[in-house]
């Protein structure tokens, strides 16, 4: 049997046509959302773009008009310029930018799955699954958010780490962090790699260096350097709520308003303790962090952090939604249902916001239990005893991972 050999001759047409059709569907379904204006655009992205236009484009970056880090504001400045020099509005360019990174995200998800071994079908299916994942489609093309942008860099960084390219891997994760603070959800996996000597400590210097480099253009435009270094600190107390429609443990916790600050602080400390505890168990039990387990650990890390931290939005599970798909393709028999649970929980919370579904179609506590089941299953798989394997097997006969 030919197995997973690349299709040739007369066998090319059906698979190529089906792939092209699915990509066409992915493009078409995104185009439907390009004209949708959400509250986030009306309150944030739209006014920010108008401020940029009114204050000379790049020169506007001297002002603290947005609580986003400047990496995305550089893109928004470019989108604003394009809207001024083309017939297309800035909203179109914002959504197109995110949609393009959907493609990058899908490609790197496929490349990680390709490390599993020879064969092109599984990586292709993984990439198409990510490209058509409902929350990936909705996040940028309908909502106008940029979560797939930082996720694309984070997943690309993970891919290069798995290939043994540690400097490139940490640099790309640093770029992800420069776009959005939620990239830190991958940091527990990095910590485990560091403590098990699978990642060199000196490579971590890329994270602060790249963060500073991204700040330099805005600093040259006139923004105080100290402000640029503390942007993420200023985001920590922006929302007093324990959960902003995120399916996490705070769906079960409803303290009186005068206890919110105490519960938030305790929640942050508890999350840190839980993450450190997971890393401790990995080190103490000498979990073999081969490629498969690093992929699963990355999925678990990106799930655990937003599940335990207070003040999370529903879209902060984006990285977990993608990495659980990747993990399921790596371990299909045991983890196939994990991304199904995560996606089911996330898509319902998206619906509550995007179409203003009232009352919410499903109680948030039920969705939280779905995510908890996915998290427990993923973490449990990490501690299965198995034969040691190299960190990254060399792909054979595969054109995606090459």
C-alpha cells in the first residue's frame, strides 16, 4: 500500500481539489465577517485608528492613546495608512491582517504535527483543522482581535524549539510576548525545559532583548521609555471582574464586591503555586520531555494558566485551542476529545459576546467543567510512563517539516 506517500499522477486531483475547496471555504467564511463592527472596534480599535490619523501617523505613537503594546500599534498604524491611501476602510485591513496570521498559525500547527513522523496527511489535516477552527475564524475576521497574531509567533517558536533551534524558538516566543502578554501562558513549558536541561538558559535573553527592541521605534517617536516597559503592568488592574466570560474556575466564585481585590490577589498566587507545582512534579518524577511530551506540555500550560488566573477574557484561550488540536494529532487515541471540549466551551462564550446571546445559551459553570476535563486529561497524559525518545525526531519523506 502507498500509505502516506505524496500523491502523484491521477491520484493528485481528488486530494488537491478537496484541500483547495477547504481553503476556499476558509477564505469565504472569513470574508463574511469583514464588515461586522463589534463593540471592541467601536470603543477601541476605531478610535485608536482615528487618533493615529489625526496625529500624523507614526508620530501618534508618542502618546499613550492605547493600552495595547506597541508591536500591534505599529501594525495598526500601517493599517490606518492603507485605509487613507486605498478605498478600503481600516476595519478591512485590521481583519485582513489577523486573517493572514490565521494562515501562518495553521502552517506551523501542521509543521509541528509533521514532526511526528513521515506522512503528509496528518499534518495537512491538522493545518486545515486549525484554519477552520471556529474560534480562529471568529477571533480576527469577525471580532477584529489579534489573538491569532501572537499565537502564530508562539506556535512558530514552539516548532523551532522542537527542531532544536533554541535561539530562533525563544526569539519567536519573545515576539509573541511583545504582541500580547498572554504569550506567557507558554512560559511554564519553557521553565520545565530549562529545569530539565532541554533548553539553554542563555537563550532566554532573547525575551527581554526583543521586547526592548520593539519599544525603540515608539521611544524614538517620543513615548517615555519607562511607560513602554510597564505597559503590561498597567493592564493588570484594568478589569475588576474575576472572569470576563472565560470558562475558568472563577465561574464558581462570586464574592461580595468589597472582597474582589483580595480574591483576585489570592487567585493570582494560587495560579502561580499550581503552575510551579506542575513544573516541580515534572522535574521530580523525571518526566521524559521528548517531542510528544513537550507538545502535550505546551497544550497543558496554555490551558492551565487562563483556567486559574482571574481577569481572563474568553479569547485568552486561543493558544490553548490551537495547541490542544496539535496535541490531539500527536496523541489521537488518548487526546482526540480534548480540543473538542475546549472548542465547545470557547465557541459558546464567543457566541455570548458576538451575537449578544441573552441569556447565555449554556451556564458558564458547565463550560468550565468541560475545560477542566480537558485540562485534567492533558496533564494526566504527561505523567504516563513511557520509553525515552529524542527531543525531536528527524522528519522523513515529509515536505511540510523540512
